[in-house]
């Protein structure tokens, strides 16, 4: 079914349900739906309000917020809070399901569908005797565009939570190197970034130990991304 046909069906069902329940300000709410259906991305209530205004409808943000929440209730939209950020809304078309790739650097959200993953999830649920009602998958990482502009070598304070890295060098004198060695961090160590809050602490995991570093100290530690072969759990193909 084409997008145009899907949107036509959604509008027809919206009219039937909202009129049937005698929802107030029906025409204004229908205008919000029409604008929302023409947005092919995840939007906040504020961004949706801006799009509604751009379409020539001067509706207050509180009204748009209330309407999109109603649309979630009736199954025309669904809300997600990616990476504990702002609530974002997307279409919820009946009979369709997709998962998400979320870039932790530029916040881009990529939708994808994979029948093999869907079937595997059903198999896993069945193995445990679990009756699955609904599910969602969110994969967090760094998108292709951000990776293309990223240097091979970076300071630890620029790394993102969840990244697995290798310590390559220390930028500083002997006292700094000795301090890091005393903490248990050495060149060649593989680490995972647990927390990195701007101008705050950087928490990393190294050899089953948690280390807490200030931003200044983290900026002196040079790291590089692990290759696929170096990542824990990677499959190694025998030649």
C-alpha cells in the first residue's frame, strides 16, 4: 500500500473515531493529524507545533501536545524517549513494525526492518515459554556520516558512552603517566566508556574495574576505536 493510500486510510479512521467520541475542536485536531502524517521523521511536540504553524494553522502548543497524546491513545502515533532524551512522536501505521538505529553524536534516528530479527525474537520468546505482546529494539552507536568526519585517534573526553576503545597514548609528562599507571590504566588497555558528561566526570571500565576521571585528565588519554575483530564476542572466521 502506498503512503498516500495509508494516509487516506488513517484520516478516515481518525474522522470516524474522533467524531464518534465527540472530541472537541475536531477540525483543528484533524489539521494536526494531516500535518503529522506528512512528516517522515520523529518529532517533538514543539517541532510538530512549528510544522503546524508553517502549514498556516495558528494553534497553541498545549493544544498540539494534547492532540498528539490523543493520537497515541487511539493508535495513530507512538511516543519514544530515545537515550532518555525528549519524547518524540512517530507514525503508528497498523500492521507495520520497525526498529531504530540512534546516533549518539548527531541524534539521527534511522528506521529499519529485518524479518530475520523479528522471527528470532519470536523463537526466543517461544523457547522460554513467553507470550510476547509487543517489543522494540533500539541500537545506539555512531552513524556513517559522523564516522566519516571522525579522526582515527581522539582524546577520551571526546568519546561517547558505550564506545569500546583502545588506549593508544598519554599526552603529558612522567607524573601524569605514573598517576594513570597507579590507577591501573596502561597503553594498550581496552576500555569501555560508561559515562561522559560534558565538563563532568568520565567513567570507564578497564579489566572489570571502574575508573573515574576528570575531563582534564581524560583529555590527556588518546584512544582509538576497536576493530570488529578486537571487540568482545566478535566472531573470528578461520581461513
